[in-house]
């Protein structure tokens, strides 16, 4: 019986349903029906433009992003699907900070909804550092279906792990 590491904190009855779908080999089919299309955001430039559009719609007053890239080194096993960083440097006599977002490369071929959820999550960290109530309220402001997408992404990662042994 699969361990389901991406669903560790969910209720046991929900995990039992997922195990049943896996046993019947129906989880992938269910996800494909729910998220049938893939996006065409394959380059760092296209990702930067996409993230900038989302940021402009919902977070106009935050600092600009200096870099947005797909990152091959992000390890799903270490639970990093995306990261946000602030790099501070001295330029002249001033301290300048640059904001960066990195998204795991697996999202190049994932459904757009999952890429969007990760982008929303990382953008929310520009204002809210912790995963607290304010953070999730901001995520829901940018994506009203955030929690369902997060759960479905966990199912997607579970299915990927079943398909190849590990993501």
C-alpha cells in the first residue's frame, strides 16, 4: 500500500480513497479529466512574463521581481516546488534588495492550474513570510480555488511518483 507522503496531514479516510484510486489505476485518469490541457510556458522569459502578469493584477505595490526562472535543482522530495528569495547587495552607498522566484522544472509540463497555484503561493510570500492565516487569505484572493488546487497538486505528485517510482 502506498505511503502517500504528499498527503501525510490529510484525514485517513481521504487517504484511503486515494489508495483505492491508485489500486484501481484511476487517479491519473481522474486528474487528466479534471486538468486536460497543458500550458506552453516553457522558457524562463515566458515564466517571468506570466508571473509578472499575475503580480500586476493582484500585488501592484510590491517590489518588482528581478528574476523568475524554472529551476532543475529544486527537489520535490525536500518539499520545494518553488522558492522565493530576497538578495540584498550594496550598490554605491545604498542597500538594494532583489526579489527572485524559482519554480521547479516539473511545472513546465504540468497543467497550467498547478503552475498558477505555485506562482500564487510564491507571490504571496512577497507580502507574508509565514504560512499563516494572512498568507492563505492572500492566496485565496489571488486564486479562489487555491486549496483545491493544492490538494489536486498533491494528488498529481503522488501519481507522478507511482508512474516513475519517484518524481
